[in-house]
């Protein structure tokens, strides 16, 4: 819970800092530039994807797709075993 509160605080601090000027500078301003912002997001996504794959064992997209799939029905062998009992 403390981690979530820290994230919320960071977002509010960034918003307050960005709101002090019409055009933020530095990396915060770079995020607003089309080409630079897209590149920074791509680098972040790539790093996240690499770390996610290392920890979870699959890519974020594969994980998402597997989570969206409905549960598979029991295999025939399991059904036959239930019918015998």
C-alpha cells in the first residue's frame, strides 16, 4: 500500500511541476514531444517487457491474451474417469 501511495504522490508532484510552466523542460518536456516522447515510451516498454518476460516467463501481450481466454474444458480422460466413479 505504501508503494501505491508513493506512486500517487509522485504523479501529483509531476503534475504540479508541469503546471508551473506552459512548456515543461527536461525529460518531462521531452515526453510531450511527438518523436522524443514516442522513443522514450518505446524504450520504457521494451525494458518493462524484458523484465516482465524474465520474471513471469512470457511476454506481457501473451500473458494478457492467456488471461482473457476462457477456461478450457476438462480433457476426455478426466471426463471418463468421472463417469466410472
